[in-house]
C-alpha cells in the first residue's frame, strides 16, 4: 500500500497484546507486536535469518527469540544472540526493521511515513471520550479503508442501505449538511429544522465519532489490513447512571455493529476503484460534502 505522509495510526486494540507476541497484517505487511516490560514494540514479522515469523517465538527479557533457530532481537531490531554459532561476530545487517509505536487511548499506534525531522507529534485523541467507560467490538470489512471511512461519513445512504435499521424513518428525506473544520479533521452536521440533528466527527487518518448524546458516543477506528481488507474497531463510550448494567452496553456495541454493518458490507466491497485516490471520475453531489472533505484531507496527506 502506498505510504502516506507521516501520521500516527491506531492499528491494534492494546488489550490484544499480552505476554505473548501477536502477529497482525497492517498496510499489507505482516507485523509483530510484543512487549519489553511495559513498553510495546512493533517490528516486521519476518526473521532476517530465513524468514520465519518472529510472532511464533517468545519474549526473552528485552528481546524476541525466533522460533526457528533461536536468534534473538532487541527492541531496536538488532540481533543480540545467535545461539547456534560460536565465536560469531553479529553483523549489523542481521536486524529486523522496527516501526515506531505508541500506546494511547487503549490502542497501539504505529507511525507511517517518513521520520519527522524533530520529535514525533503527539498521538491525536478525541479528548472528551477519555474518562468514559466503553464497550468494544471489531469487524472485518472486505474493502479498501478509504471506502469504509467514506461509508460512515455518508448520511444519504441511510434510507437505502439501512432501510430496516438506522435509516428506517428517513425515507424520502432531503439531506442538508453543514460542515465544520476541527483540528486534524472535520465535523459534519445533518441539519433538521435549521439545527444539527446528528453530528459526526472525523480525525485524520482513521478515527470517526458519532455524538449521540452527552453521555453516549460511538466511535470507529479504520485499520488498513491490505488493499481490500479493513479491520474496524468499534467502541461505544458511555456514562451509565447504573454501573451494574455495563455489560448491556458491551453487548449493544457488538450486536448493533453486526446488524448495521452487514447491510453496508456488500455495497462497499462492490465499489470500483478501491482506493478513493484513484476515483477521480466520480460525480459527487452536494450531499457528499463529508466525502468531499475526507478526500481533500486524504489527498493533502498523501505522499506522491
Ligand atoms: S529463521 Fe529465524 S532464527 Fe532462523
Ligand atoms: Fe452504512
């Protein structure tokens, strides 16, 4: 997948990473995530000796050991041990490419793009969601991540694709949308009687949020797996007056996502082309304003 200009991308739910290394395909590449103590590490999941998956190995102190011949690699990717050789000077080339990683807001974030000249920027967050409890669910979409993002920024598909669920009472509506810039992204307000009826927020590169009520928000993180697969982490943030029924919200997050997204899946997977960067022939409508705003952001961030 083409690199974008430098951005932090949330790509893994941090709770997936325990003591054992985990392998995840992200941006078309197999990566291994592991922890050296409390610090998360991300590397290419491919041993430089003979290509085995390091994720099948184990963490030994501050190193990861390959399962094939036991070579060990430190957090900087350098080989620290070759157990089957005696008197062997480890060459610098015997190393694994590492990817900068941060842990924030319950996700592991990786840096994509050229290294910044100074410090890495801070990881962007939706600040008002942080103190809230959340229920999580994840789904795999068979489409390019840009198409998946556009789908959730598109109000006007609701009465057609979701006619029996979230678009049920929207038959025959006219879509009036007002756009607002926010740092790192935009808000799109669906207007009714001159007031915002529903508002969504998108933060580049891959976070989306729907503010349903002051105590209830629904967020999605769109994680590129490869050119035709996107892993979507869904999260409901809520403050419930009755703490004991949190499990109900967790269940709601999973169930509602499945119910609604299964209606989107075949349509989004059918869109040609996949990556919207190459969709220059499409004839967009005024009601596509959030899609247009996303494409503008996306083009501005892309390395050419
Ligand atoms: S392939 Fe990893 S040690 Fe040989
Ligand atoms: Fe949809």
